[in-house]
C-alpha cells in the first residue's frame, strides 16, 4: 500500500448552504483534484466533522470548530492507519493545535501554497473569496514568518467583479462547468490578480479551497503574464503525500521540542471532561 493520507474537512457530510447535489459536486471535485496530482497508490480518506459552525471565517466560530477538526486528526493518528494528516481549508484552522497533539505530520492548505510560492518567486499575494477570511489569512502569514515574502500592500485580495457574489452562490458549478470557470470566475480572479502583480507579486497563491476548481479547469498561470498561480489544495495534498513519504521512509515529522511539544496524554485528555474541569470544586485529599 502507498502513502495513506487523512484528509480532514471543516464541514459535516451535509451543508446548509449547498444542496445535496451541489455539495457532492464540490467534494467529488476535490477528490478529482487529488487524483490529478497524487500517485495512483496513494490512499486519501475523507473525514467530515460530526458538527460544524459553518461560518469558519469568524475567529470565534473557527475556535469552536477546531475542537472537532483536531479531534478527528487525533483519532486518525491514534488509529495507526495514516502517515500524514491534511486539513483542507484556506484559513488553515486547527493546524498548530493538531501538530501539537499527534506524532504524524499535519499539513496545512494555504501554508503549503505560500511556501511553494516562496520557491517560485520573490514575492507572492494571496487570493481569497471573501473579505472576512482576510484577517485569518493575514494572521497565518505572520505566524508562518512569511510577511516579508508577500507583497507589502494588501497581500490578501478578493475579486472585485460586480457579479462576484453571484458567482459564489453557485460555487458547486465551479467544479462541474469548465466554461463557466473560464467565462466568469477566472476573468474576475485575474482582474484582482493583475492588481497584485502591479503591486509586485510574482506568484499568486490561492487561500480558499473553492479555488481547487482552478486545477480542474486547467488554469495555473495568469493570462498574458509569466506569473504562476499556486492552487493550494492541489499543492497541499501533494505536500501531504511528500511528508507522508518522508515519515514512512525516514521518520521525519513535526518537532516536539518547543512549539509543538505534546504534554497531553490520552489519560489527561479524558480528564478534561471530568466534573472538576467543568467548574466543580477541585478534588482534595484528606
């Protein structure tokens, strides 16, 4: 068997915004993106959270959602069935916490894209789909120590096309209609991307999983330029495959020296739900 990847979603198996058919189209599209870049013998298992706050571009709701995300990664690592975990969201939620809790590597979506962007050019810019995710992506940019590698002026952008909101409401179509992508979504994307290029960007990095549809559309370079577009879902899952390979072959994984040192044992985690932790008086001995 090849490398085994645990792919953690931030949502449940059903979504309140999209129809069952539309949500299936998105997830099937993501699977197709994985198949495009991974080796045939690499195994990817999707995992959905049992409950979700949905609006994960809000820091408070992201924090609540992270509990289920990290729990999923912990259970996957403890099962012994996986070589690496991949968290699929452009805001990279729960990644730091998950890295602290497990021994296998944990790979983030946008971080993977940003790091590759650093290898492909001197300055990059991040493209999202909504303004509210901007502060979270910029937070990650600072935590990753990559502010100096991003353009100085507004390193996070979204398309400003007057119809962009309409395009988002039919985002499942992004994964099924190549013509719609090239006629509507990509021109709107490129309008903002070219503004980033004018401000010094040499690489455009996507910061939302919906842009995985760009890979299916065969889009990887801003039209009329030599500027590559790094689609972070495809890059992230490929990075996960590589890190899983290195974990299997060399034992390389997350440092446990300081930042990701794990002092929490299964016994302690079980104790976190005990009555004393929930606010009852701390047990004392006679």
